[in-house]
């Protein structure tokens, strides 16, 4: 029963995991490992989820913690034990929209250049998370979130002007 | 292009992902989540085993030392061995304490990284002490362990003592280095990458 509930929650929020994996790993193989690692960590902490925070806040926290702490070699070992060589979350047929896709590609390229913490911040910012929620997920103060986001916005503007 | 355009594009992308992403539910179910849980914490399991082994060894060494307390050389060997084992026991206990407090669910990212760094610092300190103490441990532990387990007086057979001592040291170092590299160093490298980011954040606060 718990497993069913877990599958449903993952199913409803799989885009969150997909975006985090894409932002932290450009290599498809590593991305698959990270995806499994995130799902594993989510499953492990699922029993402790008490509903005091929003489900997405909890998922962001676990998924970003995992992505930031992730190290390929370590996770490869655990992934081999799981023994899955295909993605659990896949994107089979997406409608092509040249303009939007170009912007997304550009955003992913910019995200790739950021450090691990800023990657998390920009993802949360783009996903319209409130500063208070970002602060709760990352464990830094709201004023710090605001400072860092202003800096990232400045960086984004610079990247846009060079585009 | 402005930041607002990017945000709008991201929102559209999110919507598109929502509509198109496919979760392979069967695969998620078959992913042996419960079993793999045990495989996830190699350092933790290693420290737990070290703690138990050190505890058992300490009881064995202390009782043997007590039994042969009349022999000064064995008494000294027993005391020094017990001290080294006690150090290993304390180190393992401290590491377990830090590792068991790490909680992916409740810890915000910064706290998690702090805990990992704390663990890594302790691990490095223990590793350094361990590397220095390996030859000392083999040297002092051989007589009391041989006497306690086989009733064999190693100090009476100095040539054999020296041969076992050298071959043990030659064997132990590569094994320990290999194991630590596999079980710990990757995490350590990753956490070290974070030091600069943490420092930067703390300076801003």
C-alpha cells in the first residue's frame, strides 16, 4: 500500500525529478544513475514524511540533497545492485516548439555553468518557489536567498546579452 | 530575450513535461527499493562492524592480559594493544554517531553538507592515526594475540615474530588503502568541493 502511494506521488511530481537530473547531469548514463539514486533516497525517507511540509518541498529537499551529494562512482555501485539499465522516467514524444526549446536549451547550458548550490537556487527560482520555501529547502536565510538570486539574475542577464 | 521570457519558457516546458513524461511504474516497483536500502551506507556498515569487532577484541585482549599479567612483556603488549583498540572503538563510535544523525529527509542542504564535512574531517583524522598505528599495532598485538588464541609464545620465536610482523604490514597497508578509497574517498572529495561554497555562503550571512 505504501509502495502504491509512493508510486503515485512520484508519478504526480516526476517533472521535478526530471528537471533536477537534467540540471545536475549532462551525461545520459550518469543521469540514469542519479535518477535511481534520487528515487531510492525518496523511498527511504518516504516513511518519515509527516506532512508538516508540502510534498514538493520534501521532494525538492531530498532530490537536491541527493543531486548535490551525488558522486558518480559511489552511486554506480548502488545502481548496479538495483540493476536497472533504463530510465524510470522517460520523455517519449514531446511536441517540438523551436523557440521554447531553444530557450530551454540555453537555460540548461547556463545552469551547467553554475556551482551545485546555485544550480539548486536557479531551479527553485524558475519553478516559482517562494523565498521562504527556498530558504527552508536549502537551509539558508531568506535574505541570503534573495542576495544569491539577485546575483544569479545578474549572471543570467550577462549570459542573455552574450547570447 | 529577457529573464521573464526565460521564466515563461520554463513554465511552458514544465507544462509540457507534465503532459508528456512517462513513469515506468512497473520498473519503479521492480526496483528493489527495500533490499537496496541496506546497500546504501557502506561507511556506516563498516563503522558498525569495526565497533563490534573492536569491542570483542578489547574484551579478549583485556582478559588475556589479565591472565598473563605476571609476564611483563605480555602485560605491556596487552596494555598497548588495548589502548589502540580503545582508540579504534572511540573513533568508530564517533563516526557512527555523525552518520546516524544525517537525515536526508529533515536536513536542509547546508546542514547535510555540514554533517558530511564533519564526518569527513573525523574520518581523515582517524585514517591518519590508523595509518601511523598499523605497524605499532601489529608489533604490540602479535605477542598477546598469539598467546591468547594459540598459547604460542611469539617472543620466544623472534624470527617468526619478525617474519609475521613484516608480512602483515606489507599486506595490511594495500588492503586498507584500497578499502578506504572505495568506501570513503569519493564522498570525501565531493564534500570537499562544497567547502568553498559553504564558506562563501557563511561570509554572506
